[in-house]
């Protein structure tokens, strides 16, 4: 997911994909990564 998100973020600055599904997937993955971040409690 991280690789996809980084690649899309970079390439979308160069290319206009014209497909909102890619953008939606990137936003979803970004939110999912935030939710799945594990924290160590002291």
C-alpha cells in the first residue's frame, strides 16, 4: 500500500490519469495506514 501511495503521489504530479478511482484508492490507503499504525505503550 505504501509503495502504491508514494508512486501514485509522485506520478500524479506528472501525468493526468483522468480516473478518479486511483485518487480514491490513494486516499483510502492513506487513511487505512493511519488507522493501522501501532503504538507502543510505556
